[in-house]
């Protein structure tokens, strides 16, 4: 990515004014495309016209984006109201296509399409230009299923409905609709800073999405590593099997968030294509598939009818929400922390939260595993412990997990909010740089075997 990031960046890529709720909004008919493939934009606006611009996200000398395309002005129209499926409460936007966008010369990467209404109101449409193959690269995975799970556009997501509670929430969510807010809130919070950092390093990178990992089981063949970013909660069986199989062949994995691989999902089709519907009942008792195909029932992975705790893949697993606390170093000589100046007990306020992971006392836990941070936190109204871990496998793979959803955000220092200080920024940044370079070099377990200390923490915690 060195040559790409040596190109001039674009300072003006952020949303300047969101405007009213439906002043401008849109979505694409593909979650990802290969370089050169076309996609359609579906845009609704209350104004007379709009333009669209595509920005590839990266480093670009600190500008963090490069504009690769800009449309002519297109006529605006307020499109049809949302349609809600009576059975699943899935929301879709049955709109007419507004633009067909061709992508010749667009390098693989994470993109934001910025829509600008005639009034100046703006929204994003995220799109991934996926890599044709990942051989020799560290794969950056956009967490598209989790973006959609929390998408309240049209009044429903997998957490709540119009009542504000779970009683009328959706049990399926569709990609055939815009994202709420500015259109890319989850990407900006949990992914963009890590992508800028990885691209700055110049290591070979490949790009994919959750949807692609499900649709293309061999996607990780030959890859050096997989970066799952700040919030990667919703995984299908195919996704998990594919990553586990790749790990067992030497793929390094970094979970730069918490609460990963927590919800089991199924994919289904929508009128616009395959794998554009995510189903998650969250409860085996209400999922009809639990009786006919219990392995595909959509409750938490660790729960019956076929419990498969996510710690088997991650090392640690989700344990707390809402979590707040300081990331506290337990192993200052851990190879990732070298050069950061930390000592045992060095802590970074605010870096733990809003969800956290810890050792799964009941297992399964891969061995050897090294607990590299032990952080005392507040979990709701009680005290708790969060861990960060690193384990290695017979294949040579190394798997690191931060144990917090705020690791990527902390790359911004105080700009992250939540009590994060500027001291966190160089620590998290340097540690992640060391990690990504090691992932790109080959199986981390060969160069950095885990120093198992699990028994100590199981007896203490």
C-alpha cells in the first residue's frame, strides 16, 4: 500500500453538515465489489439534486482519504417510504436506482461514498472494494454484519423497535436500506483509525467484509493475517469455520475489539441479491431452526442447543457491558509492548469500554495462552476484571485480543472521549504497529511463542 498512500490525499472528505433526517440518504446494491465492477446507488433526497464522491480511506500523508471519483449533478427525488416485513420486522427501502458507478482504477480498500444534496446536507454510503486474493497479505475485514445489526434506519434493528425495547425488535435486518446517523458511524468509531494506521505501515494489505467471508470460504487461503476491528459481534457458521481453519494453517489473527463472535447469525437473500439479509433471533426458543437444524440456531454462540464458546477462537470472550476502566499492563516485557515504555501496572484511563472481554473460566481456552493485561473495571454497578490475551498454535499462528472495544478509538487519544488520555495514543499505536508488522512477516507463534500464565489468572480471578 506504500505506492497508493504516496498519492495526494484529500482533506475535504468528512461530513460537514448532516441536515435534516431525510434530507439526503442512500445505500448501495453491493456490500463490496471487485476493482472494476459496477454498483448502483439508491438515493433519496428532499432537494432538487445531489452529487456523489468516492473516497478511499487510508493514510495519505495524514489526510486519511483520497477522492477517486466524483459524479455529475443528478436529479433529486424523495423515494418511497420504508417497508417493514410483518414476520421479522426487517426494514427495507424499495427505491429506484439513482446512479450506476463504475470502478475502473479503484484500488482495493475501504471506501466512503459521500452524498451531497443541493442544500449542502451530506451522508455517507460505505462500500468495500475487495481484494481478488489475499495471498501474502494481512486482511482488513469491515464488520458489516455488526453495522447492520445496530442500524436503526426505518425504526428497527436487532436490539429495539419503536417501543425503545426488545419486545418489538427485528429478528432480521436488511442491507437494502441506508445506515442511520451520518451513514458510517460504526466504521468511523471502530475501524477508520486502525485502517489509517495499517496503511501508513506499508505492509501488504487485502480488504474484505463479513459478507464476503461468508460467501467465499477460501478467501483467507494464503493470507498472513486477519484484522478484525473494534466491534465484530455477528458471525455465521461459515465465517467461524473459515477463520478457524485458516488459523490452523498458520493465519495470524488480531481481535482489536471486544464482544467479537458473540452472536450466531444466518444469511439470506433480499430482492437485490444473496447474503443481504442477516437473521438473529438471539433466543433458541423463538428461532424455528433450533428444532430442525440446532447447529444453525441464532442465539449467542456459547448458549444451547449447541454451545460453542467464542473463547475457543479468540482466547478470551465477552464478559461485560457497560464496562469502564483503565487498560492495565500485566506483562510489560510482552513482545508487542516493547518500545512503549510501560511497566507492570501502567494504566491508561478510559481505554476499557463500553464492552470488555475476560478469561472464560469454564473454557474452552487455547493453550499456551499469555494474559498480557489485567484491568480492574466497573461493570454496571459492580467490580469486574478485563483481560487482554495472546495465544499461539501448533501451526505457528498467533492470536491477539485486546479485550476492549475502545482500543481502536484510543488511537485518537483524547479525541476518543470517555476519559481516554493522550498517553494512550502512543501506547496503543506503537503496540498495534508492532503487531501488524509481525502479522505480515509470517506465523507469529514461531517468532513470538506465547508464555503461558493462564493458571495464575484462573486462581486469582
